[in-house]
C-alpha cells in the first residue's frame, strides 16, 4: 500500500476520528470526495484529486476503475529516460551564427566544407554537370548548416532539374530543322531551293574553315543558330545580292570573285582589257566543271552569269560598260 508523502498530488483522506470518513461516505465532502478513488479499496488510503484522476484516465493508466500504478510508473520511467538523454538546445532568435555551429554539427554537418563526401552522387550520363561550380558553392551550403545527407540531396535535386532542362533543349533542337524548313517553304514557295542555295553558299563563304564550329552555335532556346528561320532568310537575301553583282554598284559578287571564278572583287571591269581578262577567268573556271554556273543550266546563278558575260563581251568589243 502507498505511504504518505510518496506522491505530493495525492492527499490524505480525512482522519477517521474527526468524522471526515463518515462525511466522505455520506457525500458531505462535495463532488471531489464523491469522485475520489481509494487505491486498493483501503478506507484508510489516499484520495486522488479530480485533476490527477482525469490524468490517469486520459493516459490509460486506469484498470477496472482503479489506478494502474505499474503503467503510471512505467510512463514516469520513460519520461526520466527522455529527459536524461542527450538533448539539443536551440539558440535564441538573436543568437549569432556561431551559436548554431554546435547544433548543425550535432545534426550531422561535417567540420568544414572540404569534408563533404560526394562519392555517393553521380550526375546523369550525357548531361553537362559543372562539378567545379557546385564545389565552389559548398562553403556557402556548409555555412547554412547542411548535413552530409542534405548536401548530397541538394546535388541530386540540381541534377534532376539540369537533366530536365537539357533534355528539353535537345528536343527543341531536334525539332527545329523541320519547323524551319516548313516555315521557309511557306515563305519562299517555288523559290525555296534557289533561296536555300543562296543561303548555304553564303554561309560556307562567310564561315569558311569555321563552318563546323558555326553549326554548333546554340541560341538561348537551345536551337542552333543556322537552323533559325530568320538567320536563314538573312543569309538567303544577302547571298542573292552577291549572286547579282549588277544590283550592287562596284561589287563583283559570287559570279565574279566567288567560287565560280568570275569578276574582280574590287569592282566590275571598266575597260575592254579588263573585260577580256574577266571573260578569260570565268571561262577558265568553267572549263571541265559541269556544275559551274556558266555551263549548268539548273544552277541558280546561271541566268545572272550569262547576262554578266553579255555585258563583258559588249565592253570588250568597245561597246562601253553595261
């Protein structure tokens, strides 16, 4: 049986000699006495207060209408073990950053940023990953308190996002050539092949040995520069002007100093002697080359070059320039 003083919240029942026991039995002591529980059914025992009676009931420490002291003491023992365990005390709201170091370290943060281990992280194959840039950010992540596991988790999240973006850009780049072709066919109509040839010739002439590198230039949306319809239209327009020297005063154009070996780059011939030299140059370039604009009727510059040759012959014969 429990003895007086063991639980401060358990009160001694009224002394039997004072008549308090009779009063409790008759209900004269009020609601507290009426709801009191005497452990073990001992009339001389202890009476629980309503509050602690309710606590025992709430905690499930009542058994057949009586306190289950074993269960209650087990709960108390568990509480003692919890309170006696290693505790993590959080700094106050105005604490300096240094005050959080002990907390972060106890949670699993390495001593320094260079102690993070990324061996458990592997970037997606075929997707660019800037390892140096991520490692450069690790001191900041360390200062924020990231644990080893959290750092690897952040790397994984960034890699997933990077992979999604890269795959989206690659898909856009794969689709763009067909989209560009469809737009140019709609814009140029029957002149599609001619304009495309103008564009390709100028691209090759403009980039020369750097053409392969130029093909790898990407725009912000992931598509390639030379797959862009606006760029294609610009090169086609410029290429067409170069193929028609008469439209550019003083320009030799593609039919002159270009691949077909025509007129002088600095300008059109102005004397019969210059015209004769230019004719010889064009004929020499066309000799043995069936693809040359002068002999290939299907060449987009064939007509323009023949018109130019007519002007050159006229000038050589003394008929004046153009």
